């Protein structure tokens, strides 16, 4: 591939990698928000159970039981949401790694091509120096005869 094409491909894949990283950050933030929601629900359940200990009537106790049951159901849903968020984060992580790997492959091709060009230039310079040295030697030894 030509150098220009490789550079364009590298920039495109770097752009894709940035997008995947942004998506991954969003998935991490979403997962953290779900975990915070679950912690809030757990705190509310704890408060409800503590309030049940202080209940003064059967009606109040029944209401707190219903409230606790409702919160437990919401906690179940929150756990499921966390599981889904975790799965989506893992998938985003995998896509990010694959995109990074493809970008790195192009980067290696560019570096390899640059290394080859540097070697070719080095060989050309050495040949030129050898020719100059040979020409000087021929000129100095030719004048002594």
C-alpha cells in the first residue's frame, strides 16, 4: 500500500478507536449509575426494615412490609439492569480492543515502511560515500604514476 493510503487508513482507524472509547466510557458510566441506584434501593430497604422495628400499629407494619416488598422487586430489576450493563460494557471493551488492534496493525505497517525507506536511504548514502572514496583513491593513485 502507498504511504498516503496507509496514513489515511491509520487516521480513520484512530477515529474509530476514539469513538469506541467514548462508547465504552458511556457504558461504564451507565453501569456505575445502575450500581448507585441499587445502593440507594438497598439503603431504602434497610430504612424500611428499621422503621418496621419502630412500627406502632399493625396497619403501619403492613404498609412497611408492602413498601419493603416493592423495594425488593425494584432491587431485582436493578440487579438485572446491572447485569445487562455489565454485558454491554464487556462487549464495548471487546470492540474497543479489536479496533485498537486494527489501528495498531496499520501503525506497524507504516513504521515498517518507514524503516525500509530509512534502510534504503542509508544504503544509498553508503554507496555514494564508497564511490567518492573510490574516486578519490583513483585520483590520488593515478597522479603518482
